[in-house]
């Protein structure tokens, strides 16, 4: 009996009410294929059949965590949520199931959207005789559901990449049922003064997202002597009274939906003439247990192949000089092959099957049960800020979690490297009296593959031979070797480095090395840099990425060849700033050189891209023997695939094939265990 027929039989037994036989069938099948994700569905159905709603919920939750873009998993989760009193979560799950069903095909006779409507109708009926507090809570959840529908409940977010989507600025943006931020105009923009006529999207305008309290009054805390309080008015020409110790100071704010930052003593009461939005009060004090500045500089698309050895000083001289006083990991590898999965690897410490942000046309969000890097710093008392315009790093995906201030405008429009650096310098200067964690995203290197016009200094440095017409269209990761693109890439890399120099000089002028931790890293290399004929898709030019740290004695100095993965970034940052270094529940590993118990023996890079074959590479500690794998069947939309014709081989560090059956089997077993939860077990 095949795996598919076994599962069908169990479903039939449950449908016929033959519970004991179904339970035995599940136990028998689990012995054969213990990591089959379909077991989550079977166990959910079993526990629902015997009336154990809590157990059903646990397995349904596991199912949507493991395979979130599967319509059946979402439907089962909706049923389990409903059975356990989580009506709003049930509604979202049914809507997600309906969206996936409409997009990729129906799942039997079920009607997810009808179930979602029934849930809301039932809630509305029950509210007729409910307590006032219950009604208020339900109304807020319904309001959140309405807002979340604008991005298909996190499945199809377009507002961060398209000007044709609904406005964001001047409204609340809902990241989840219980997490929302008010979106204000970022300062110093022309249309801020003409809000009735100007755009309110984040393509044409820069915005900041803050968690706020809403009302006409705010009490500043008393733990610090002074605070900075962000306040935005809902109305034109609002007046604030700052009251403390019998003294009153009146301040006028003329422009609505724009945060002004007020320096005020602790214990001050702020009273507003109209509704206002009050951000978190920022205490102006340093803690000797913290660094004064922690900075994550993410430069999209930097391959280590062009910044190793003397090439580093040639192409990024300012970055090379700055990090000479720190540690450079020369054997750092990404876990995911493009920005969406790769950045999720960095901030969560999870491999791609762990976080499941992988699809190029469907969106999703980071698991709620993990702590992101920004959340660690927020919990430690840092004032946390994000600056960038990469639409693969947005609040919908969970990337605003932990940030006090999230500043965004699409990088093609208003957040090129010079804009980002200027705004970050203002951020560092404005809040220098508190301990800061800041994430900086620089996406200019995508201009090459995207066919965009380069900055004027780059254009004028290029010979006309470098500007002849060349094929474009594919993403940078998927393109093949192109000598012209490589030259353009290196010129743009040098240009980015020139702007980074401004940031480095500010840091060195205003901080000592022991007061800082500065890191620079990237998500993936470039396909057009791979010169070798027949090189694997995940060869080093795509997978080997820079990872650099500077922070005084804690980072040491020089190159380190110890193997590290992008999933290690979070725990490395936490170790270097004396935060919790727990990696339980993640794929992170603390390097031995930084106090870890052992060195990594390998890293694993993989490509889970629907419509393309699953591919993987395992890079070893010595680098002398690496493993490459390719399955022939395309990955399905829910990230699963069946094992069909498989190609796997070993290479030495020069790219030569190596025959070693024992090692080949060893790496094969490692990979099969890693992807076991993604496999389709039909045989």
C-alpha cells in the first residue's frame, strides 16, 4: 500500500466513525513516515472526531506553521481555532484557505469563505446579549480583520511596492490582530504641507510607523530625568500644553499626521487640543550594561567572491579600512538564496523550512513563537529603529516587530543609499543620548539586474563600452555570467562604499570601539558573477556572503575562517552585546571563536522556489569538500515536492568533481533529514 493510499484509508475510517482503527492507522503510518506534514492534518481530524479540541488545535497549529501556504492546513486550523474559541483566528484561517483555494485549486467540497462568513455572523448574533467589554473587544477585532483583509491576511501585500494600492499614511497599519502602528509622514517632504492633495502611499512618500496611544493627554514616565516624546496630531493646527510642577508651556503643531519629537522632563503631562497619537517616550540615559550604538548594515546583493583579500580594499576601501579593526568571517554562507528567505534567516535564526518565507508571489509572516533580533534589543532597553526601502523587509512579514521606529519608502523612489545614510546620521545624532539599535538597508546593487539608471558618479565613470545593451529581466540571483554586469556591479559597489564612509566617519568621531557593535552583511551573491561553466546554482558566488563585525575587544581583529551561517547572525549579535544567547528552537549556532561549544561542521544553503526544482548546497568546515544537490520535480506552491530524479555530487574548493561514496551518502542523509518535513510521501 502506498503512502497516499494509507492516508486516504485513514481519512475514510475517520469519516465512517471508526475511530480506533483510524488511530491505529495513524500510529502505523507515523512509524513509516514520521515527518510527513500530512500527519498534522490526520491528527487534527482524529482529535476533532473524539472531541479533544485542545489537541486538535495543537496539531492544526503545527500544520500551518510547517506548511502555511497550503489551503487544507489553513482550513483545518480554522476549524480548530473555532472549536477552541478563537473566532478571529478562525476567520483569518478560513479566508487564507479560500484565497489559496481560489489561486491554486479547490480542496474537495469545502467552502472556506462560506465558513468565514458564518463565523462573523455567529459572533454578531452572540454580541446581541454580550457584556459591553466583550462587545468592545469584538468590535476592535472586527476592525482589525477589515484592515488585515487589505493584504489578503498577509498573503498578498502590495502597499509597499505599488502606488495603486490603498493609502497608508494617516491611518493605522495592522500587522496582526493585536499589533498595529500609526503611520505618519516622515519629516521634510513637500507634500506633507498639502495633505489634502498629495499622495499618502509609501512609494511616493516616506513614512514612519510607530506604536502609539491615542487621545488628548499623555503622562510622560518618571524613570529618567528627560525623555523624547513623539507626537502626531490628527488635526490641523493643534496646540499642546506641557505641564509640570505648576508650569505650562504651549506648543503648536501645524501639520497633521506627522510625528514631532519633543524633549521634555520626566513626569510631564501633555494635554492636546485635539486627538493626537503619542509614541513611546524615549528615556535619555545610557546603561553601562549596554552598548551606546548597535548597527546592522544590510547591503543587498554583495558576494564575498568580489570582496575577498585585496579585492576588498580595491572595491570597498572604506568598508575594508573600517572593519580592519574588527572581525571578518570569510566563510559565511546564506541559508536562503534570495532576499525574502535570506533576511528571515538572519533575523529569526531559522532555516527556510523553519520560517517558511519562500514564495516569490505569495507572502507570509514570521512565526510568532520566535524572538526576532530587533525584539531582543527592544527587550534589553535599546531604542530600536529601522531604515530602508526593500519591500521584502516590511511589517506584513513581521519585520517591524521589536522596532520602536520603522521608517520606509520604496528604495527605487526615495531610499537610495545617499537618502538612507543621511536619514540614519540624523537618527544617530538625534538620539545619541540613549542606547540605540538601528537596522540599515541599502538596495542600490539591485539596479544592475533591474536595468535602472545609475547614480551620476557611476555613469560618468563608465566607458561607453560598459553601457551597451545587454539582456536583463531575470532576478539578479538567476542571471548567468555577464562581464558587463560585473563591471557595472563593481562600480556601484564602490559608490555604495563611498556613502558608507560618511557613516563610518561619524561613528569613529563620536564613539569609542567599546561603545559600539557595527555589523555589515549581505543576503546573497549574484548569478552574473559566476564564470564557471556548469557551476551549481548555489555555488559560492551566490552563497558565500560577507559578514563583518566591529566592536572593540569582544570582536577581536582580523579574518576568521570558521564556518558560519546566516542563521547564526542573531546569536552572534547577541553574544557581542551581552544579551541572551539561547538558540533553542532555532538553527543558530554560536561560533567557537566567540565562546561557542564547538565549530560548525557544515552550513546548508537551499532554494525552495515554487516552479523550480529544489536545490541545496552543503559547505564544509575545511572547504575542501562541498556537496551539491538538485531534485528534478518543481517545488509546489506550498513548498512541498516529491523526490524524483536526483542529481548530487561532491566538489573540491577548486570546483573539481570528487568521488567519495561514503561522504556523498553522509551529506545525502543530512539533507534528507533537513527536508523530510517538505517531502510528499505518496509512494
